[in-house]
C-alpha cells in the first residue's frame, strides 16, 4: 500500500503559527526523504487551533500537494492558481476539491464577502458537481460550446503537466461524483469512520468508475488519523493529545494539542471514558507490526493509499511515527 500524509498544521499548546508552519515544512521534507507518495495540506478557517487557512499559499511554499474547498472559490481562479504551481513544480501538484466549508459559519460568511450574520448566503454544495465540471474544463482547456466564455477565455499559464484533480468526500454522493468524472477519490475516514459506510462508499466508487483523460482506472486514498511508535503502548500514549482535542470538539470547544501527560486528565464518567475509547477506535494506532496487520483489511476494502494525519504534541514523536508507518507499509 502506498503511504502519504495530510498535514493540517494543527497547533500544540504554547506553539506559534510560525512554529506550526515550520513543523509542516519539516514534515514535508521528511515525507520526501522517506519516500511518501504525496504530501497534502488542508484548508480550515477561523481557528486558533489549525493554522492552515490558505493551502494554495502554503502549497506554493512547499511546492507540493494541497486540497481546496471549491465552494469558496471560482473554478477559474482555482484552475489558474494550481496551473501556476504545476508549472513551477511539474508533476508534483494535486488538486483535491471538496464541498465542505472548512470552518464554521462566520468564516464562511466572511469568505463570501459578507460582514454580518444577515449576509449569510446559501451554501453552494448543490452546485458542487457543476463547479467540478467547470474546473475540469478550465484545467483541460475544453470549455463546452454552450459555455458563455467558450472561445474567449482560457486558464493560464499553459502547463505541460496539469494538476491532477481529486474528489474529497465521506459518502456515496462524493464517491459517485468521482467515479462518473473519472477522478481519484480520497475518503476522509477521520470525519466518517463508520466501517460499513466506508466499505459501501469505496465499493460504489470502484463499481461505477469511468476512465477519463485524468485517470484510466479507479484509485482510492483513505485519509485517517495514524499514530505509530516503537510499541503499541507508546503509540497509544502519543494519540492521547488528539483524542483530548476531539473529545472537546464534541462539546463545541476548540483546543490545541496538549502534552499527552495532561491530556484526558481529571475524573470522567463511565460514559465519557467509553466516548474516549470510541474516539481512539477510529484511529490507526500501534507499532510497525500492529499497523501492518491493521492495513491488510484496508487493502481488502480497495484502498490503494493510506494518507496519514498525525496530530501529536511532540515534533520528535511525529517524525518517529512517520518513519514507523513507512516501515510498516514496506512490509
């Protein structure tokens, strides 16, 4: 199985944004040295805990891979941004598009040019397939004749190797869209970890896939939180920080990653303890041998690539986790 990484620049307690981005750059360089297939950065708005609000700028800095919430931008602008990056770094740029807003309603209103709650506009998720089609047309310089800009407008600059578009999603609708357009599909297990729905979604994508100029055969990446270490106990220890943040998120509280020794501290009811166990069960956690066993069923599901999200308190723990995961994938 191929291994890659999705880095959200999730900040730890006491960490500045500058330090967070430096960590993302370090992780990208390490991923390159370890032989990771790709390195993506994400888009999230209005947060003190996740610094990655402008993936196109960060990606240009990394000259790597990224994803964009297409409903925030005009397809033409997205096409031009990523064609520039593709010219600067041929063959190294992916463009993952999703319909999620990447934040709460207030940043979404501001991104749409609004200045108050009354300025909120309906989300454009129902237009998402249409926007994907238009983006693909601009990327391929193939606006249909009935398009108002056909014959007049072309995305620039000309690129020998254009960015590869991906569809990001968590269920059947996004999988079907990717299949019908002949695009690779990234399933966000870190958002939807329901095993049966994941199985059905990936199966639907593979069954309905139609080859396209972008892709000849179906290709699935699974984005999941992954915590690897020398032993299972050590991996479970470093995962505590992320579980702490997710536990707070369930209660509407945004938190930075705490030191594992301070995570999930204090008394908990039995129900809350079970909630933490449920959270941890959605992560891939363990030593090289344990992760190898856990990856086998993913391959059987039709997953071609595991995209690790590793939000940990310590940069050293993250580096070690990345190395152990690559060893596990290498067999």
